[in-house]
C-alpha cells in the first residue's frame, strides 16, 4: 500500500493533494455534523432527509486517512514516531481534563 500511496501523491503532486486533503477533512466534518443533527432533538430535520451517517463518517475517515498516509510516506515519517506524538498529545489532554475546575 505504501508504494501505491506514494505513486498517487507523486502523480498529482503535493500541492494538489494538499487541496484534496482539505476537501476530505471538510467532508468528514460535514458527515459528523450531519450525524449530530440527526441525533439531536433540538433540530426539526426529517430523519428521512439524512443518510446513514455512521457509514458516511467511516467512509470519510477512510478518505482522510488515505490522504494523511500519502503525506506521511511522502515525508518519510515513521508510524512509531506518529504514535509517540499521539500518545503524548492524549496524555497532555487527559492531564488538562484532570486539572479542570468543575
């Protein structure tokens, strides 16, 4: 898969894929917003007008992940490095939550 993703970013170029990433992130945000609207009692949108939003969210997460992986491989960033950064960010946020004044 790594070679395939490198082939894609090489073909379209970093600038084009950066724009595509922004579009995919927007579509994910839109899918999440739609899901939240569907499950909110404060909005009067007929449920029949909204799609199967959990499947849509999963599809958009996959699209964003494909784009992120292209950049990860393009810049030669190891999974372990990203996972360590994620762990640090999660730990820091949990510490902030712990210190919040209720």
